[in-house]
C-alpha cells in the first residue's frame, strides 16, 4: 500500500549542512538571480504552497507572468486553433504541484488533468500525448536562453545528453542502441542542433571529440542516474496522471544551485519546474519550417498535421514543443538549517535511521540551545566501537552492545563500560518499491513473505547471477528450475496476481557492504518464519525452487565452495552479502570479446552506499544493472571498452524496482512500501500460501502498535520486537533507536553531558510530537511511549550529575541513588561490574530516579569549521544525509 504519510519534509537534506554547503557556496559564482523573501518554516509545509497552472492562461498574475502566452501564439481572433493543432491538444490541460515553498531534497507530486490519454506505437517506442518534466535554474523563465539552464537530456547513451548535435545523433543511429531506452524513444529524441547547458556555477557544456568519438559536454555535469528529469510521463485513460518529481537543491545538484543563499538574509535561489506536454501534432513552428521536427524519414509530419511521432527535444527552440511549456516557481528552505557559525558543536554518531528526526530537531535545537547538533552515520558495529574507544559521546543503535558486535579489541572496554540506553525514536525498515505495468497501471498493494525476501537477499534468481548479455547463462546444476526473476516466481505471482511486468524488472537494490542493526532486524524477521527457514536450509519451496547454493552453510552437501560463513536459517547477520562467486564468461579464454574482462555479480548490480541513496535509486528506477558491453566506451585515450549500466527504468514499458529504505526517506520519496506477512511457525503450501497469512502495511497505526509492544517488555537495555508474538496489526520491521552513552571512567565532560541532556530533553517533549513543521517528528516515525519517555528522562537526569564518578553500586550490581521527589521513574541499562567477560552489557536496575544537578559549564564558541568537529577522530564515517545526502556521493 502507499505510505499514508502526507507532506514529506525531506529533512535529511536540511539539518546541519554547513560542511556540505560550504563547498557548494564557495564554488557558485556571483551571477544575477531573482531574489525572493525567505519562506517561514511554518509556511514551508502549508498547503497554500500548492499551485495549479492552467495551460491556456488566466492564472493568478503571480503565476501567469512566468508563462508563455499560449492563447496569443496559437489561436485566431475567434479563439479557435490557428493551424498548429497544439491549442486543441492542450487547451484543457492543468498542472497542479503539491508543494512549491520551503523545498528541500524531496519528492513533490505533480498532477495533470485535461489531456488525451497516451497512445503508444511499437516502432522505436514512439508515443503521443505524454508529459516531460525537468528542473531549470535560470533567472527569467521567458528569456531566450532559459532552455540552456534546464537539466534535461541525460538519457542519450553515448553522449549522455539528448541535446546531441546531428553528428552525435547519426553516430548513435536510431533504434540500434540496445542499452535501452533513449535511442528507442523518438519522443525523447535528439535535436539537430546543439543546445548547451549553462550551470549555476558559470560553466557551460559543449559536444566534443574524445579519442575519435563524440561525447556531450553535459555528461560531466549530470547523467541519467543523478538527473531528476522525467522524459516520459504517461496520461491515463481518464485523461489525468499523478507522478512524483524529485526536487534537487544546491546540495544534491550544485550545477543547478537551487536554494543557494544569495544577498538577502534567508533568501535562496529560485528554480523552476518545467512541464512540456507532447500532444498529437507536428512540432514544426510554421508551415514553412522544415528539418528539426518533421523529417519524413524519421516519422515526422509537416506543420499542423497529426503524428504519433513527437520528433524533437522539448528544450530545442526550433521546435514548438518548448513554447508549449508550463513553468512553476520552486522556492527552497534554508539550506543552512538555521544554525549560526561559532556556536558549540555536538556530534551524535550512529544509525542513519535517526537522520530524518535529527534533521528536523536540529532546526529548533540550534536556535534554542546555541548548539549545533550534527550527526555522523556509520555501520552500527563501528558506532558501538567508537563509543567504547572514546571517539563518540552518544551513539545511536537499535541493538545492545555485545562482545560479538564490537570486536575483540573493544571486548575488554565493554566489560568496564557503564552504558545507559535512552530511547530516542521509533521507526522502521521499509521494503520500498515503485511498480507500474506497461499500460501505466500502478501497483500499490504489493505483498511479500519472509521467504520471498530471503530469495532476494540470497541471489536466488537467475538475474542475480553474473551473466553478460548475449553470453552463455551461468550454469549451476541446482538452478534448472530457478525463476528467471522475482516477477516470474510463482510464489510472488500467487500473492500478487495483477503484478505482471515486462522487460528487466523486479530488480532488488541492496545497501552495503556496511552493516546496520536494521538489517539484523530484517534477518530476524526472516528467521522467525518456517517457510523462510526451510528455504534457507536448502529445502525447495512448493514449486521446487531452492536457494542459491553459495548461501548454504559450510558442511551442507549442496554448498558450493566452502559454504557461507554462518547458518542463515538461525544466525542473523547485520548486512546483505553478495556471496555468489559466479563470473561471466565462466571460461576465461572466452573473455576476449569483452576485452579480457569478466563480470561478477557485484559489478553487475552494485550496492547503494546508504538507505537514503537506495530510496533515491528505487524512485528513479536506477538499477545500474550492468551486463552489457560497449566496445566504444572510452576509459582512457589508450583504453576502450567497458561494461555499462542500464539507464533508469521509465514508464514507457512499465517499471519495478524495490529494496530496503528507512521509513522516513521512503516517505520523503513517496515510495510505496510492501505489505509484509506476519511470520508463521508452520510451513504453508500452494493452497494456503496467501490465505494462511496476515499481511501488515507500513503506516502510523502499524508502527504505533509495534512500538507499544517493544516498550511493554519492561526492559532496560535495547529491547526489540518479539517476532514470535507480534500483536495484531504490528509492522514486523519496527524498532526503537537508542542513544547510548558511557557514564563510567570514559564519561563525557560536563559541558558535553549538558548538551546531550538538552538533546534528550527535547526528544521527550517538543521533538516527540508528529508533524511537518521543523522540530517535530517527520513521517516515518511514531512518538515514544510513556514508558520510553520515562527512561529517556532518567538518562537525561543522570547526565546532569556532577562529574564525580558514577553513583555507588547497589547489592544487585546496579546503580543506587535516592529518587528525587516528583522525578519521573524509568529504567536504564548499566553493566554489572561482576559480569563475566563477553556477557551482554544489559544488567540493569529498574525504577532508577536521580536528583539531577545541572552542569553550569557552557561550551565556548568553537572557531573551527563544523567539518572538523564532525570528522575528527572518527574512523570510517560517512556523512549523514542531512549533512550531505549520501545519494550524491553514490552517483
């Protein structure tokens, strides 16, 4: 089902971004832009920022002044079409945009009504009646050179740009490029003349010759995998469509510079959403024009005639399509997060899943406390090690500290630690997806079982195993009956009978190779289900399909090689491992056709570097599936030929991508989330596969039910959902994020403890309310329960104790302290000094209440750059998405 989260803030792109912004701002040249007053934080989420633009005109003057006067251009004195046919094509078209102010890196909804349904033809995939959308940065949307500021044309295969000149177009040919979509879609097509792209940083593109081959200059600025253009948006049979559009700020796309702070305080560079409708008529500008848009050999028609072939790029001024555009102004939130330079800085280290909440909280915390709360996200085990090594003051994790999760070097440190666990947020892992059929129908109610997820995690489909297109298929004896892909799996089709897709779809995009507690939760979920456990042990499903033998444990008679390092049927791991060692071609002597290179499964389908990046790839259909060879790909002047990734999927033939994402980013991108089956203790067969199971969607109600179940355990450490006893309607991949600090000998200094206490105070008060304004919990989170609030407040009070060492141990091995009158009772985890080495640091004492003595020391303003404070002393860290969206680094 579609996530029922309404307006999404995309806060991981705001927050504390000083480190990322500084480089962007330094590179942006001072050129003239329209300066606009900053929107208030409250107005940023106000529904009043939604706008509707009628193509024929008559809009609010503040919108109409940016529009081409279509009525003047295309009608005669009586209001009839003047001959082009375009007035009749689009006179009833209206474009509605869900949000236009306070924008960050997020997805907004664009709805079109009043246009005829899309018609498609198989020849070169041509179509009529569809939309094209892209983002432009130029100061004047009516300027003659406005098209040069638009990010469009990344789908051309060789050049990387659909603005390729005639020489590049002829070199590519038409319909000859099997890599995919663009050369097979005439309507997305190539122009006869070069339209350069001018960046907001002052650079410009131009086609150039590289080692004898033409390439487009825009390829160095953007490509299909990181541009946000939508070259084909289908109009449904009801003459309407709704689609998501990914807005990009100066952080995610510096060449657009959108939201870049300019002269006025708080103001940012305005950008534009441009929508170009493509109808049924020729794109020629006049009866006498010829060449660019109507060449008969390419299926074009003269001026005014109807044609299925919408020849020409939407940004080429020599075709009439560009004049048919609708322009919507886009105004951006403060990319600096409201933080002034020079204040105290406090870093939080740990799970990426807290980034959305931290980004929101920061916007209120920073002005209220004078402290910049930054976050650095790592693998969960590394974050735990950093706390024990004294490299972090507060670590955010979902699982407890265990000797098995911190490594041998930190095991001794764990024995001496006095850890406290403060619940900070309840959130979830989403199995997110975008799915549409070739007819344009959206699949919104996808169902998955633990076994289906196990199949995807273990590369148990033929498309998961390295195989160069056109070469022999990987030959594993056990795979004779294995489904080609998820969409061919009879189990999947039994649960989702209407999910019929074409081409290469159902691609599962994985995050890694780092580990995260959320992935441990995913494996626990799989291992709680009898069907999935049987599959992981090597037993066939009811249709005879078995696990990829590379994932069978060592000692299994059908394991390939030495077997997998652990038994996945019973031991949860914290990552997604590409264990299949198949290479293509299998015989190295046959690799000469590919320059002596051989393809492995990791190269064929690469990881995403973060859950947020994975969500972005899912939204864009950016599989990066790499199994085709381009002999003309220039690597160096002396080296040609490379395996090349597929361009992102489009709606022209339907699309389906899925994978894990954090619930907050899934909401930001308006991704659908699969309904997950509650684990069963007994196996099912063909007959009762669907009927024996309850499927739970990801929404506020299912998150809340699971959070209540977690907090009801009355534990004092890092409690987790009991997957064997889930309450009705609880989403099984829900977990609590805990802020953990050490109050032993390595306890933070008093000023740091006070800053951490202020953060926890905020988490349990204003920051614990759901809402879309800065400072509140964004979509993808549910509030802490009363029990969790009490625990967190207790940790906050402990942090404010004078730094004179921890309270004395009581006979039970916990911490004894006299309760303060009226202080909230809670529970926290502190280690028992008498624990044996290697035991979990979970021995606790309940109902701990302490008299808090607020630290009076305040941190002096730091003259150092934020980047140094965030990174110094941290090993292997990756900047949190709200510092610098990691999907940018994943391009």
